[in-house]
């Protein structure tokens, strides 16, 4: 189990989704309802909405995605359950939000390849089969891949004698993606807080630091508080689109092909677009007074490798608990996960 609470999706959630307005579709057009994990203004949500627009253009008269909203429609941590149960047909979400079901999501977190590379190698086909068999969802695409994480702090970081960040006395906002590493290797005091509540936590002094990706903290307005970015970066985004498998199987072959083809194209275009945006975001962070705090070369390597090792150890333990550890080595090799940086 993750540390997120497993709140059952009741009738109220279903009614709320069903009651949201939707534009009428053509008589023979197949329609999928969708939600996204983060607020609409966030860069990642904007990428998903771009994907939706592409599908609706390419699939006009055949297939259409109707977006019902973000976490205001269904709480972000409940969305994977919602698509699994058919409350909605499609969800754009980090794999880390359903790690208790698919521990293999850590392959993406610790991978040294990106979405297009994983697609070309056949790794994503295997990942899709894992989702279909163990969660009852179709893994449509690994989008917005290749964007790493940093730890951002309010005050200038301190380091230990070994050169690694010293978080003693600080309150760190955590997430299942990196909690083991934060609490283990970095010995941080961690409070798990949803990303849409971090602004208030920073404002009230509930936390002094938070990991987040290299892009997006200004979308949240966290730069009002966070003034240091620890370098190097670690991990990689694990954002993807999952579709209720029963719904997927009910679609016509033509509709399935449009959805899959557009998803594969968006894996590539979103990767390229966000790589470009990352450079501009670093520049903008500097303009807004966010300073890079660089670890020594030796400490940096240990820092990154410890993060990958923690992810792989967690994945192996969870796979063993589910009786799936026999595929561990093959999957690590396929995704080029873990290992030395």
C-alpha cells in the first residue's frame, strides 16, 4: 500500500462526473471521458490538453475525448481508481499515484531512457501488458518524459562532512516517488502533501523544502518562497495516459488506431517541447532569484545513484510481494533503470 489513503469512490463522485456538461458528439463518434491529475494551468496538464486536441482533430467523426476537468473533478490520488472502475474512461497521471498496483512504475522514475526510446525498444509494449494484466487499464503512452527532479529549498542548503545535503531540522514535503530516498539516504523529516497544497504549506511554514521537476514550480507560484535549487537533478517524470481496458476493448479498431498513433506522436513531440522549455525555465528561475546550489562531483554522483537504488529496491520488494519479481532483471535492463549515473 502507498501512504496515500485509499478512499472508495462513492456515488457522489460518479454523480459529479456525470453531471459535468459535455458537448454533443456526432451520432457514430465514440467518446471517452477524461480527467487530468494536475490543475489546468500546469505545464503538464497543458501538454495533455494538447494531446486531446490532436485526438479530436485526427479523430473527428470517429473518436473524441471529453475532458471533465482536473483534481477539482476527482481528487488527484483517486483518479487511477476512477479509471480502473470506469467512473471515467481516461486519466493523465503519474504512475506514482498507483504504485501499490503497479510497482513497476519505478522503471520510468529511474530510467535513463525517455518515452520515444522506450517506445522504439518495445519497453512500453511490455509496460502496457503489465497494466492490462494487473490493473485492467490500457497504458496508452509515456508522455512528457525525460524531465528530471530537483530539491528546492527556502534557505541555502547545508551539507554534511561527506558533502551530501544536510536536512536535519528541516521539514521536507514528500511523495511516494522519493520518500524512501529522502528518509533513508538524506535522513529528512518528511510530510507527504499533495502538490496542490504545497503553496499553503510553504506559506505557513509547514515545510521548508520540496522536490519538484525542473519545470513547473513557477506555475504553482512556489518561487515566491523557494530560493535554492539543489543540483544535480535526479529521477525522471513518469507521466502517462491510462484508459479503462473494458472501454478500450469496446472501441472500434479505427478509434484505437487513432488514439494510439496520436499518443505515440505526442510522446515524441512532448519530450522535445519540454526539453526546450527546461532550458528557458532554468533561466527564468535565475531571474526570479532561485540560485543553483551545486554538490561536489563525488557527492553528486552518490546523491543520484542513491536515489536510483532506493527506487529499484522499492520496486523489487513490491514486485516480490506480488509474486512478480521474476521479471525484475529483464525489466530493469529493458528500461535501463538504476545503475550508475
